[in-house]
């Protein structure tokens, strides 16, 4: 009992001393909240409390904001001189590309093929005949022996153009001399069958008809004045085709003369008969260019 009473007295003395100390120290301070090292923003909810300030963090935050504001700012317009320089540079690049493309195109374009030349011989006369003047196909290797045939465009006297049906042409045959084709012989044969009627024709020619029943009754004779030695050509009467094997022949008129030791026979359209001097002169020059 004595020990229990002594312990009770000691507790009461301790409590009295504790109350005296608390009264002298004043009111107890409020309990500080627990701050997490990772969530300083939790202090914003507590009145009168602010997270500890960090000068380095504030500086970094301000720098980041300044950078973001500068990046969002629209770029300033280029000075006029810089814009003109960029346009000039773009134009130079474009022109350079076009020039390069043109150079590549011209460099790889197929070179025009030279016309194939075929050697030919008429008696003792040697000729070199371009294949395009003969009217033969490029893969045609056949050759006439002892004669040459030419297909010339009129009035250019170049290669005939098969794809141009409206163009006129001359069909020419070169062959060795024959007495039958001598101009004087031909005129003497024609003279036996001519009618006395004579009429003029453009180009300085005169026209003679042939008698009925003669070998040339369907033809007319066009001769140069005064004696026909310069030109003597037979043409069929209008509406008559003399070559039954070629009803579509567009060159019904024919003339034969001699040049450079060869007989030259030309078939030509009636429409160009007034230009007979130009025709004969052009054909003679063409033949001269073939001789070697």
C-alpha cells in the first residue's frame, strides 16, 4: 500500500510540473504538414505555406519560356535583295536543267541516215544512183541490168513522195541508145500519120493530130517549133488511157530524147507540158549528177 501511494504521489507531482512548464511556454505551435520531396505543390493547398524557393529552377523556367515564345514568333520577311537573289538562283537552276535535257536529247537523237547509193552501168556509162530516187523500198535489193528507172517529184526533181498523192511526178527510164528512139527517126515515123490540122498550145508548142486508123489515132503530138527537134511528145486524147495495163497511170504523156550517150524516156502529166523546157533541163542536170 505504501509503494502504491508513493507512485501515485510521484505521478501527480510530474503532472503538476508539466502543466506549469506548458503554461510558461505559451500555446503549442500548430503541427507542420508533411512535405513530399516530389510534390512541393501540395503546399499550395495549405494557407500561409509556400514551397521552398529555388533560384536555379526559376531561371531555367524563364529561359524555357523565352525560347518557346521566340519559336512561336513568325519569321521576319526576307529583305527584297535576298528574295531577288533566291529567284535568280532558282531561274539559273531551271535553265541549267533545261539545257542539260536538251543536250542529252540532241546527243542521243538518231543521226539521219545517208541515202543508199547503188552502182549501175548503161553500156560504157557508170552511174551511182541513190536508192530513194528509184522509188524502190529500202529492203529491195533487186537491180535492173542495162537500164535505170527514176521516180522524181515535180517540180522539186527530188525523190517522189508516195505518201503525197496530190504531188506530180516524173517516171524516167535510162537505157542504151537505140535507133528507134532517135528523135529524127521518131519524127519521120509520126509524119506519115499526122493530119494537116495544126493549133497552138501554151509553152510555144504546136499540136498535131493523128489520122483515124493509124497506130497513134488516140494520141496528139506536141512539138516545138520550128521542126520539133527540141521537143516532141505524145499525149493521149482527153479521157483516153493509152496504157491498158495501168489504167490508174497519172503520167500519160511521154517524150524520148538522147543525153550523154543514153536514151532518156520521160512519162509526165499533161498538166505540166507547158513547162517542157524546165522539165528537160532539170532531168538532164539530174542525170549529170549521177554519172561517175
